[in-house]
């Protein structure tokens, strides 16, 4: 094992998802995960607080990422166009290579009440980040507070469709789901 | 103390909210709550599992209530009209007498991370109830899944405005917030 493990977090994540799928989240221990990944528990705890955090590591970057995507949007967009632009940028390339792992992750989360609750918090973090990003672009507070959960609803529904087997790229599903929501809300 | 306490739950709720506001949620014990209410701890545990449940008692009836309101809506409404009709019925008279207690409740919940997480679960329960109610009225699954979080967003934003001091009746705020959301999403 080399002294530096640049892909250690990714290897640990893959090993953890395999074990969660094979034997359940509750029955899986950190030493089992590190043995499967060929790494030490010390390396594990340099990257994660506990085995649960392996499932939520992507969330750490979420607020900064949403902020940068919203800040980079062109001028002259309406608040809803800002939301859809942000979702399009965020899903353009970032998720597509991870589909299989995200399917496995979703199955693990659905299997455990505590993980489902933790996943709700993630939605809240995303919503707060979108709200903050919209405000930073001059969207009035009241509008930002209403559109942030709409953005999360579009994202969650799109991700579910994609993980359920919709063959289109995620960004295309997001655009279509956004149009569907607009039509349903307007009607 | 009479053997039967028909308003025991309401008295316990009032006493608990007072004590949470005075000395904090964490520092308040069940015996303190029952002493303030002039009731026994045995009575407390006939109504609530623990002191936290006092803050979430209204949620127990939520799914059945949303289902009945959606089922009672007139024929010929679009899915979004069904959502707004349900919100209007649910907020017509039910909340107005409880404003002061709901302001106190919100302050307690905001003071504690665990309570904030629990409150998120409540939003999820409401969303699932709305989704189920829409499906029962023949709304396609995909549309119901998109509109349910929209309903929760309108309800949450309206409740916050009302508790922040908006002097209009809650149902009027809900109708205005729904129109605002429609305008923002359409733009």
C-alpha cells in the first residue's frame, strides 16, 4: 500500500457500497470496508467520520458548488430560468459516470429509516444552497424561498427517473421534468 | 383532579410550550410539564411517548386529514387546483386560533438541531399525504410526485409569513403565496 492514496476515498466508497448491498448497512463494519478496499481503518477515518458518511460525502461540496453554478449563470435570466440553468449545469456531466453506484446508494438508503432521515437533511442543505444562490443573484427573499424547494423537487424527481432506468442523459431528464412542473403548476 | 381529563392533551401541550420557552427544550422534564399542567406523569404518557412528541401531536392526524380534504374536492379541477383547494380547506379555520402557540412552537423547534430534523420529517409526511391524495383523485403518479413538494413549499412559506406577523387570515396568505409561486415558476 502506498503512503499516499489519492483515490482512497473513492475506493472506500466503492467497497462500502458493495458490502452494504451484499450484507446490509447495519451488519457492515468499518474494518470490513477497509479490508475490502485494501486500506487501513486509519485511512478510513482520515476521510469519513463513520460508515454513514460514506453515503453522504458528495453533499459536502454541494453548497459551494450550487453557489458557483448560480454565480456563473448569464445575466438577464428570470429566477426560474436561473434555477433551471443551475440544474442544467449541475447535471451536465457530473452524475452520468456514477449511475450504477447511485442506484446502489439509493437502495441502501431506502433500506434504513435513519439513512432516509439523513437523506431528507441533504435535500434541506440543497434547498438552502439554492435559496442562498438565488438571493446572491438579486432574487427577492420571498421568491427565492418559494423556488428553492421547487428546484429540489425537480432534481429529486429527475434523479429518481434516471435511476429507475430512463435512458436519457440526466440533464435532458431535468429539462423535461422542469417543463412538466411548469405545465402542472400553471394549469 | 377528575378521573377523565378530556382536555388533558391540550393542557399538557400548553404547559410544555410555556416551559420550553421559559427554560429551553433540553432543560425541561416531563415531571415539570405535568406539575405545570396539574396532571400526573401517567396521564402524560397516555397521550405522548416523550416530551418531543408534544410538539408533533398535530402531525398524527395529518395524512387522514389531507386524504379527506382531497377526496372532498369538487370534480373537474386540475391537479394544481386540487392542491390549492386542499390547502385552502386545510387552512380555512383550523390554524387561526393557534397562532400564539404556533409562534412559540416554531421558536422551540428552531432552537434545537434534533427538533429541526424532526420537523423536516413532518414535511415529508405531509408531502407523502398530498401525493397519495392526488393519486386517489386520478392524478398521474409523475405529476403527483412533482406537485406534492410544491404544496408543502406553499404551505411552509405561508405559515412562516403568518407566524412572522402577516395580519391576513392564513387561508388568504396561502392563496396569495400559491399565486406568487405560479407566477415565479411560469416566468
